[in-house]
C-alpha cells in the first residue's frame, strides 16, 4: 500500500508524470478534479479503507500541507513516497503559457505557490523521497539529497 505525494509548483509536470508512471496502478487524487477538501478526504478514506494505492497530485508546497497526507497514510500503514518536481519559476510560467482553457492558471497563482514552496525532507515522515526533473519531454528521477 502506497501513498505518493507530489510537491512542486504548477506547470512542472506532475500530472503528466502521474499519467506516465502511476495511471494503471494508483488512484489520482487532485483538487483540480475534486474541487473541495471534503471530497478529497473522502477519496483518501476510500483508498485507505480498500488498501488502494493513491497519488496526491497537488502542489503541496508547505510542510503543513504535506503533513496531513503523511499523517493519515502512516496511521494506516501506507508506505509514503514523495516526489519533488524541480520548480524553476520562469520555466513553469513558460510552460503554463502554452496551456489553454482550465489548464492555464493565472501567473499570480504560480508565483504565490512558489513563495510558499519549501523543500520536502525525509524527516517529514517520507519512507522514500525523490527529485524529479523534466527535460525534452522526459523525466529523470534521482534519489533525494538534502544538498539539492
């Protein structure tokens, strides 16, 4: 049983990464889809109650935001894995500007998330933590190092 938590500003490839790596094995839980914290919690509870692996596909920029997911997963004996997506503001804004419709978010939203962003740490309760970069439409995953 796995709970995977993504961390990184908007437009850094989190959802694309989910589709490539976890679409066939994990439930995607995202506020972009569910719109409310209540619905999000209900989906998490369903995954917990059915031992279904899940991915939290949100920005999760702060320790506090990540902690609520880690706490519930650990309390239910889920392995907690974190993926931090390289968060270069200029690149994210450029990528976002290529989006259209609901997928394109206001630039102020990306900048606001960037200001709140704190690097995750294995000490938060992650069993595993990885650093993800995207280049030329390919993801590179590296084991976490606190020296990033």
